[in-house]
């Protein structure tokens, strides 16, 4: 299997245990896989500053959710709602769960967002106003 970090540098050995990420290009599926390998099932309590978060992936905020400031959400083809997915049941199988995370000045590439109606409305109100 090729290393998704190879084009951008080596993958940090402690990726799954890092709490703070700055100026990094992060394939989300690799971060999540490292966290799962460490025994967790949610990306929790992390801070991302000026990072590029790469998909394809869907983020599903849980619990305390996520805080995003000054982020570039990627190509929404003119409508921020194109990045959103509404769960049909009580969970989103296959999505990457995030809890109590902060994103500052990050760029999201090929990332969708799934969550409750309340989360989706807040996303459109907060992010949509700045896109």
C-alpha cells in the first residue's frame, strides 16, 4: 500500500496520539486509522491550525462537536449546502466522528459534513456567511 503522505513528506510516527496539528497536510482516513489502531473510535480534543485536511471523507461531529474559524471549506460549487449530508437514522456509518475539536485557518478538500439538523443549520449560518 502506498503511503498517502509520500508526496508531502513522511507520516509522523505519533500521528494518532498528536493533540495539536500545525501547517500539516493530513489525509483524514490515515489520521482516523491511526487513532482507531490506538484504541479510540473518535477524533477527540484535537486542534488543527493552518492544516489541509484531505478526503475523500465525511466528518460527523458528535458530542461537543467542532469549532471552525476562518476555514476554507473547499469547492461547494457555489452553494455551501452541497457539502452537507443529513443522516437518515441515528448515526452515519462510514463517517469520521469528531468531538471537541477546533479548526483554525484550515482548508478542507473533498470533505463532506454530516450531522443533526441543528448542526447543519448552524453550519450554513456560520460557515455559509463567510464562504
